[in-house]
């Protein structure tokens, strides 16, 4: 896979993750309380950080980076990957 294709594919998957997360948040607000709402909106949380880089002249701290993934986010990623493969 070429570098340009890898960048585009990463951008498409990130976009799918963001759109899926947005739709998941909308579902969490508008679905009535129950099993379906819990299933679609329960997230697995992963976090990394903070990461510190201390050089003599410059100090840099990144983080913490937190990633919330739910079923709808995974559907968004799969849909974005499918649409990318179908049209490009």
C-alpha cells in the first residue's frame, strides 16, 4: 500500500469513527431507556497519556488521549471503509 493511500484510508476510517460516534450520541439522546439504548450506546474507553517530551530548550506534553468506541462507531468505520472501497 502506498503512503498516499494509507493516509487517505486512515482519514476515511477516522471520519467514519467520528460520524459513528456522533450518530451514537444522537441515539443516546433520542432512544428511550432500555436494552436497545444500552446496547448501542455503551462505550469501551481506552486512554493514553499524558506523554511528555522534555528537551533542553523545549518541553512538550501531549495527552491524555481518550478514545470512546461503541457499536455505532464500529458501524461508522465499516460503512466508511465500504464506501471508500466501492467508490475509489
